[in-house]
């Protein structure tokens, strides 16, 4: 029901509530307070500390005194006491209080303690006689616009609960709710707004978070299962030639690579469409796994396409694919923005005619004009750089080609089940043998000269260095050194005898590629950069990564940056310049020094950075969560995932009566994305 029919709302206030995304009564009941004020804790006067907010039971022990020190200012002072001491209640410009207090009254007050010399004051307190209903409770605090006060909102929610709570349906099947010992929905909604106690709040929140995560996970699983069933994919034949190819590789695949490939192979040989994510730490060797899949597609007479987020990365992939497949008669082409129109036309023509077997490129490969003859496999590298949409466009370039997505941003499994809920997941959690550990040091800014000296010695030995800094524009407030300043300083004052280049996010793609190209070709010794280099580039001769203001980066990001070195035969170094004295910053530096395991680091990142910052869920195309937090509710999420699986095993389309309301909620949540899938 529309929100405007709730008592106390009406058309005008409804407009304001709609700005908060509250359109229906249900929206309102699920509008979770952002915080609570606990007025249940009573203290004695002698226990009060300056600045804290407390509730007190006191007796008025003197006559109220009104003074008017200025024209627009009136002050009322009321002396009170309990058995432990005395205090003064002080109100500014609230003369009506005079009618509410008289000598000897027993009252309850709530407010902030302010010591004024030896006198303890409580300024503008809430005051109640008797047991009252404002104090002695836990009061919700809502995120609101300036047009609605918290007290008004409390009234509106109270009215909605009184009138509409009986209509709220229990979505969770009774057995499940009992098994998990979860609060009934009505009780949970009352207690999320007006918790009887802290424990009631915890139980209410847990129940609502579980419900929300269960619905989300059920929806994602439904989409995944149904997509597989409804859209027929390509059935690639079994083929042993690939194993000869694997044996002839210049290295032995790691067990993890082999396992990932086997999973891909099994998917490809099924008649369902493959939708698989390969997660592997930087340097774990994802590219060769992708090449194996493309090899298999080629053997079956299909075309493959591989999309990378930058030209430089696409070019590197192209070159390494050429190199790995040079003994075979496979036609491989590179399609990027910077090639000539003539070349482009030629490629488009060949592609359509089916003469190109493997196409590597940037976004260019998903443009309208790109048509394949027989696309069998579509791969995106560094998925986190692409949205879900781009992946979908790529997939539509053929007739349900198999889809492979590769990412070097490792995240805990529970989370990938949500963030990549519609994908199957392979994990490469092992690095090829013989990699030298990158030596990692964290130092303070006072060590800068020594760091530069160290870099100089490596450069004199013929190596190259990355020097990374977080921001491009001078931001005095944060006192961060901009990349441009740093660049000029290093080039003109510190490393005058070397060639220094600058790369930053505001440059045009062509400019970036040109600089990167120079660095690859060793026409530059030092590359000063913002984070644009974090993705996949491979310059084996670069062995030093210096990161300024390392405290400004997330752990996962620092780990990615570090992964740019350690790619060649030389001992590599990562030097973190930590400009912060905070404990958390030091702890983060310590984790990086200690570990090179991307999964471990990303878990710590979650722990230390907390909710929200890790990365937005929005970009993954997920519905917004109202109660649950993907990060701090990891335990609840795990249970929800288990239960979602069990429920679908037993009732594939949620057609049983006890799943009716779950099914409705899923359809509501995913709207257009799921209707066709679930209703057919
Ligand atoms: P990433 O997973 O970060 O994309 P790459 O695929 O670029 O990693 O691989 C990094 C380097 O490791 C490449 O030079 C690649 O040829 C090499 N490599 C991959 N697999 C192995 C292996 N099993 N043994 C030795 N070197 C390998
Ligand atoms: Mg890669």
C-alpha cells in the first residue's frame, strides 16, 4: 500500500518519504534505523562523566530560576538531586518548562552531561514525570532529509506498525525459521524499530539480514540454474590433442592451473553454456589457462575472442598467445582502437568470413560492427574492470558461446558466490614454482632519500622501477604529493641521469599506451604513475615498486601493485612509504610484509577496511541491501547460502506453498531480470 495512507503521512510528507526511497508501507517497515539511542541505562549523578548522554532519576530540590541575560535569550535553571549528589537542569529558550516542574517532583531526564566548574549541568534534557515513554527505551535514529524530524519519523513508523503489522506475511518457511531459531517476522519488525533490549535488537537484525541474504542468494542461484537449462550451449567434442599441446609447453602447469583447465574442459564438453570465473592471484598464470580453452575451441572449428581492459594489456596477451600457438596454423588478430582503419576493415571482414580463429582486443571487440562467423568462446580478462553488461554484450556476439571470465582480485568464496552469483568459480591458488619472493619493506617518509638511493643502484644495474602515488591533483588538505609534482621532482632533481616517464588516470588512452610502450621497450627507466598500472601489465625487467602514501591504498590494491614486479629473473622489491602513524596503517603494512597470498590479504582487507569500502556492490549489478552487510554478516551469509541450496534442491522453481512468499520477494527484488526465467 502506498505510503501516503499511513496515519500522519498524507500527500506532502509522502513526497518527502519517497525521496528516501520509501514508497510503500513495506518500504517503511523495512527502513532500518541507522543507529539507536539507548535511554535504558540509568545512572546516579555521582557516576556521570563529562560529555556522555545519560538517563537519570532525580528529584527537583529547589525553585526553578529564570533569567534573561539578553533580549533573545532566556535561561531556566532547575536544581535536582539524587542520593549521590546534585546537578542543575538547564534549558535555553524553553519557557514552557516552568509549567512542568515544581519543587519536590520526581522526574526522569535524559541529556548530555556538561561540567561547569564543579557544577554538573544537563543541557536541554528530555524530561518526563512518572514512567514516561520516551526515556527508559531504546530510541531509533533514522537517516532523514531535513524536512522530516526523527520524532516525526518515529510517530509515522509507530502508526504504520499499529495499522499494518497484522498484514505482514512470514516469508520464511516455518520449519526453517524454527531450525535456525529466528524471530518471527512481526516481532522482528517491531524490534528493529523499537528494540525491547539490546538482545532483542540483535535477534531482530539477524532474522532480517538472514531473510534478505536468503532471498538474494536464492534469486542468483535461480538465475544461474535456469539460464543453464533454458539456453542451450555449444557441446565441444572430447579432444586429446590439447594434452599433447600441454606437454609441449615450455613449463609444467601447476596443479591449480590443471584443475582449473579440467573444470573448463568439462564445462565446454557439456551442451550447457559455460559461465565460469577463474580467480587467481597475480602471476598465477591465468593467461595460459585461457589459451588452452581457446585452443580447444579452435580444434572444434570455433572462433574465440578475448577482451582485455587496456590496449597495452590486449597487446601483451596477443603477443603471448602468438608465441604459445606459433607451431599451429591458427589465425590470431589484434583489434584495438589505435590500429588503422584499413587494418580494422580487413579484420572485420576476415572475422565475419570465419578466417580469424582468435581475436584479441579491447572494448573494440564488442562494438556493433564486429561480427563473428562462428563464435564459440568469449573470454574477458580482469573482469572487475568490466561491468556485467559488457560481459553480456560479448556473449551475444555469438549463439550462446561459452563464457570465461578471469580476475586477479581474489575474494573470499562466500562473497564470490554473491558478487558473481551467476557464475561457476575456479580458483588458481598456487603460483608457478621458482618465483622469488618479492622483498617488501615499509618505511616512513623520512627514509625517502635512502629509498631513492636504493632505486638508483638497481637502475645502474640495468633494472627499471615503478614509483606510484595515489592522487593526480594537489590536494592540500590531505597533504598528498601529486603524481605530477613527484614526477617533476624525480626527473629534475633526483634521477637526472635517468629517463623518467609519467602515467596518470587523466591521460588519453593513446597517451597512456605510448608511455607504457616506452617503458616496456626500456626507453624509460622509471615510470611514475597513479594506480593505472595496477592491471595485468608485464615488464619482467622492472624489479622495484615504490609506493608513496601507501596508507591511502587498500590492501588488495597494494597487493595488485606489488604484483607488477617479481615477473623476471631478478630479485624484486616493493617499498611501501607509509605516511601515517595510525595503528591500522601500520598493521596493514605488516600484513603485506608478511604475506604474498592474495586471498589472505583480501580477507584482511575486508576485516580492516570494513563494510562498503572494499568495493561497491552496485557495479556488480546487485540489488541494494537494506539490512544485511555482505562483509560483517559473513556468517549469516554462509548459512543463507547453504539453506538456499537446500531449498532449491528440494523445490527447483519454488513452487511449493511454503515458498510462495519467498518466490514473490525474489521476483520483486530482481524484477525484469528474473520474471521470464522463473515464471516459465
Ligand atoms: P596472471 O595470472 O597474473 O595473468 P600470467 O598468465 O600473466 O599471470 O602469467 C605470469 C607469468 O607466468 C607468464 O610469464 C607465464 O608465461 C608464466 N607461467 C604461467 N604458468 C606457468 C607455470 N606453470 N610455470 C612457469 N611459468 C608459468
Ligand atoms: Mg593476467
